């Protein structure tokens, strides 16, 4: 009887209190679920101290132990940073941090001669203060992750000065994009009438397409150096492979990712007949700065044949060398181009835009509900920006969690399909070895808890991908 009485009492509460309580309850439920999954995976890191028999041929014990310790440190960091984030978010809601920041934004506007009627101006000040607060509270965690964890395990390549300069630059570039886009979106919502959600969706669609188009040409070069891949065998083979599947390749770049991290990556971008491929220098064995350092430390000359070097030194360098050989790079690109050829990129864009349209439609339905604003401390005003924040971030939270899981499942399916596409190009053996090398270079741990993997991994675990490639090689 006591439990049912409590439930009855809860439903007798004002609507705004029920909404506020439901938001907090769901937030902590998701956090506890994530923590439960993380602890299951952490148990794997702690108990799996020896290379499993099925991994004996692809991973040596030294790399396995380094990977295990790296992932243990990352999981510890993730636990404490996640706990801090959850407590911070809860305290902000409980103590009215959002309405306080809105009022503070209004005071700043008042000092500049802008009254309450300048809602969009006040909204931009609110966004600036909110992102500044987020950047400052997140800075210690970012510093610790970069200069303690990543440094300890050999990934960080940044100096403190470079890091801080990069952080300031990122904040400024973010504001230069966020504030104008937000002001136009708010203006469209205000003047759009009954069908504003259609215009708002179309606007965000155009903005996302423009940003994808200009990112690598105008935004990314502000942070990293992009240089054309020199003429040679690798570039020729990339062009031949692209032509064989009708990929409209125009340029191939190498990005100097080694300035900040030794993690590696590759991607393509661009629309229609103007596609570019970007390779991280850490992906390319010939370009890796780390390899040059290893050669210098070992006393070896950077010669391709290695003639005159002792077998012991050769073995040591081979084990520590970073990146992939040209054939393996081509296999990785075969996988990435498979995403394009199989329509995965277009499918993801369509799913994203369908979701965006649905969210704007539901926003249009809910924006007039005063109890939503009252639940978060806005009793006398209903600013549009605050409505976007409340509905998109808090009210849609359950939907966002379900969608995120479904997209993770879909992403894993796409990854298997892209691997199979690379196999059809005759790259199965090279992709097999490339995946092993990339896992070693990034200290990925090849053993995972089933629930943790299912919920979090957008890419299938290494062993599953290798087994799929192994079976395809036998077919």
C-alpha cells in the first residue's frame, strides 16, 4: 500500500514537478546503466591478463599487456569524469543554473542597451556563456586525459602551449559558427508561422551540407597541416582503385595528425564529383614521425632494404613500427570507399535528416506547453532557445538513447559490409593484417564484454571482423 500511495502522491504533483523529476530520474538511470556496462568491461580488463589462445597468432603478450593497462586507465578516467558530469548536470538543474544564466545574459544585454525585447541577442549571450562554462569546467579533465593518460601510454605529441592555443582556437571557431547559425535558426522559428518547423529543418539541412563541404578545406586546416600526397606508387594505386569503382576522386591529402596524437585514421569527404581522401600521417608507415624516431634511437639508417642492420635491431624496429604498408593502406581505403559505393554515407544522411525533421515537428507540438518551461524555472517567459534546449536535450532523452543504440547496431552492420566490399576488391589479406596493426598502434583491447560491446561499439570487435575476413578468404 505504501508504494502505491507514493505513486499516487507523485501523480498528484503539479505537472512541472513530475516533468522535472522524470528528467532527473531518467538521467541517473542512464548513468547507472552506463556504469554497470563499464564495470562489466572493466572486469574483463582486470581478469584477462594473458593473451587468449585464439589471439596468439595476432597479438604478442607485450602489446596485449600495454593495451590492457591503457584501457584500464581510460576506464578509470571515464568513471570519474562521467560521475562528475552527472553530478554537475544534476546540481545545475536542482539549483536553477539554466534560468540563472538566462537572467545573467539579460543583465549583460541590459548593460549594452538591449532590453528584453531583444530575445535573440540575449540567446546568443546565453550560448556564449554556456559554452564558455562548459569549456572551463571540461578543461581540467581534458588536460588530465591528454597529459597524464595519453602521455603515459605514448600517444600524446602535444606541448602544453600547443594544447592551450588549440583549445582557444577551437573555442573561437566554434563561436564563429554557432552564434550566426543559432541567430538565424531562432529568427526562422520566430517568423516561420505555423510551418516554422519545415523551414527550420531545411535551414539546418543546408547548414550541415555546407559545413561538411567546407570543413576539410577551410576549417580543419586551421588546426592541422594538409599536404597533397606526393606522386608515387601509393598515389597511383589509390587513383586506380578509385577509378575501378567510379569514385570521383580529385585530391589525396596527408594530414599531420602526429602533431597532436599518434592515433591514426583515414576518411573521405565532398559531394557529387568532387571527392577527396585524407590520410593521417600516422597511418602511413613511410610518413610516421614515430618510425623516424625509432630508427634514430636504434641507430638504423632509414633505408628500405635495411642492409647491414642486425637481425635483432630489425626485429625490434618491426615490432615498434607504426602504421601500415602501402598494400594495407589501400585495403583500409577499400573499406572506406566501400561505405561510399554501398550507399552508407547517403543512408546515414537520410536517417539523420529524417530524425531532424521529426524532432523539429515534435518541437513545434511541444513548444507551447508552459509546464515544460516551468519545470526548469521559467515561469513568466518562454524563450525559444530555452525551449530548444529543454525539448531536444531533456524531453527527447529516452528517444535519443533508443536511436543511438539502433544507429550503433546499423553502424556495425555497415562495417561488416564495407569489409566484405574490400574483400571483393581482392584486399582481404591486406585488410586482415591492417586491422591487426591498427589495433596494435591504437592499443585497442581485443576482448570485450558482450553487453558493453553491443551497446557501445559502432565498429565490430576486432576478433569478429577478423573471423569474417578469414571465412571470406576461405570462400
